[in-house]
């Protein structure tokens, strides 16, 4: 027998999840893994200016790393999760 299910959107609940320490830990782990796979000269940084979600980014910290991305796309290839 079919039953009626009502789903109510809870914006505050989603915001709590997206800003949680647990979510930051997941993002940090992924960012650190990508930076490590890209190789020397790439570093992961937390992005702290977002009001609705945790975040992070990987960037080249040396000229050699920037050239490796430009020529061989080492960072781009590291993002395959």
C-alpha cells in the first residue's frame, strides 16, 4: 500500500552541514590528496571567505610547479576523484 511522504526543506540544517567541521575535514582531505598527487610545489589552502559552504583550493607555490601545470597539466590530472 502506498503512503504519502512529505519532505520539508530545512535551509538552516543544510547550512549547518555545509559549514560543519566534518565537511571541512572531508574537503581538506581531498585537497591535500590532490596537492600531494600533483607533486612538489603544489599546496592546499582552506578557503575561508565563503558564507554558505566550507572550501579549499590547490595552487602552485613555485615557478617550477606553475610550469609543470602549464606544460604537463599535472594539477589538472591530479583532479580525477
